[in-house]
C-alpha cells in the first residue's frame, strides 16, 4: 500500500531503527523516498556517515521546523525511549496544536521501541490523533532465507480510539514487511518483546556449548548446534516438514544429542511458562513465542558465529532489554552450562540440570520483563 506521492514522512531519530525501516519508506513512497522522507538526528555526530547510508535527506536538530514546513502524513518516532516524552512535549504538542488551528491534517504517529505506551500520546496530544506502536521482528536474512517471514512483530493500537481502516491497514502492511504481525496490547507487547530477547540467548547457549565441545576435542560449530536445536524444537512441538529450510542433527555426536534435545526443550518451556504467568492469552503467547524461538534458532543455524556477534552488537542497545537478557545469562548460567557439557560427556550430569535450565530461562525472562517496565517508567 502506497500513499499519495505528495505526502511526506518525517523520521525523528536516525539510529539503527531509523535506517532499518527503509523498506517501509520504499513501500509507502516508492521512487519518492529521496524527496519525501526527512530524517532528523539530535546531534551532528557521524552526520556525513549517516547521510551516506540512506537515500533521503538527514538533518540535525530541526524537527519542529521540518514539521511546519512539510506537514507530514506520518511521523516516525524512534529516538531513544527516554527522549520520546521530551520530543513529544516540546515539539509534537506545539505542532499538533498549530495544525488544528490552521486546519492541517494531523499526521499518524508510528512509535518504535518498548516505551512509551501509545496511550501516552493520546493523553498528551489529544483524543483526535492516531498513534500505533511498532516492535518489529528485527530478524535478518542469511543465506537468502527470509527469516523475517516467521519472526514475531508486535503492533499496538489503543482501544476505543478511532483509527480509520485504510490507515489501520497501512500500519499492518508496514509491520508485515518486518515480521509475522501480532496485534497485541501494550502490556502483552512487553511480554512478547522480553520473551523474544530471552529466547535470543540461544545465541549464548550456542557459544558456550560450542566452546565446551571444542575444548573436549569435538569440532562442533554454533551453526551445527543451532541446527540440532531447531530439529528438537520442531519435534517437541510436532511441527512437520522443514519450514523455511532443512535442519539436521547429523553433525552432533550421538552421545551428545540427548543433551541438546533436553536443553532446547527446557529453554523453550521455561520462557513459555513465564509468558503465560503474566496473564497473556495462552494461545497468543504460544504462537508468538514459537515464532521468535524458531527465528533465533534459524539465525544461529544460518549465520556464522562472527555474524551473530556483529548482529548482537548492532541490536543490543545500551541499557536495553537484549543487553539485560545477555548480561543475566552470562552472570548466572554461562559457566554452569559450560561445566554441564563436560559432565554430560563424562556421563555424570544429573537430570536435574535441565530443571535448573528451565528455571533459569523463566528467571531471565522475569528479569528482562521487569527491566522493560523500568525502561517504560
């Protein structure tokens, strides 16, 4: 779905998300992206580098001026979450008031990031606005496998506020570009986001297990571990067929396969138990958890270890939920997991280790979820 070629989009914040959304700008404006999208950075740090990365104009600290000049149809809000209330109060509020006085159509607000609750915008700017919160999957393609097709993207509309069907459909189409869309409440979006980031610690599981096996003389890569985990994950859930691509346990020593199987199930179920404990609808929670868990296992299978490290570096925002998940895993489970590999190969690992693993997955998710609420204020 495109929008009229005379419409403009203003992007507030040109960090990773502002650039990541380029396919959405292209879908909405086609060849007009270079002339009708306007990005804004808060400072001139790395400004020339930023400009070289996108096909549209990027300016510095002039959001208010751009809004008045361009009268955009969509405002993309993607500065750091803690800056959003300041931008909304100091820049959006005066513009929306002026637009009403002049009879100018109010733009849709597309807010990215875990906070604030989109209700914040209605409370601040008025009940006649249109705001929707996006949490895109962030999955990337590897080996030409389109992982975004299965990764969960969360979309949050505010109940009891008017959102015309054409604009509702437009927001869903944007979300669908980046993942399998789940329309959820703000609270459930935080549950889904933190479950997704806890599931992403499967990266750290693959690192720890691969390192431990290499030390024991087995040349097992993170990709092979991710592939085996996905086999056991799909088997556990009775998912038939290969899905987006085939996975295999062939490269894993037979003696070690039960360990990978039990660990995968424990990690999946620990996260799932926490998701359901929050009061999230069980059917919905299981669907988005399956989508995200498989997305990360396929990422591990298809990417190299070096690519996983680079991806984490780009997406683990300082102080954010992904960083908190990794930090908690490393502090409380990484060493225990590495030791468990040795015990497994010595045939001295107690079965209760997998109970601990399930509980640790639950605990990491709890920690990350509470952290998300602190970020949301």
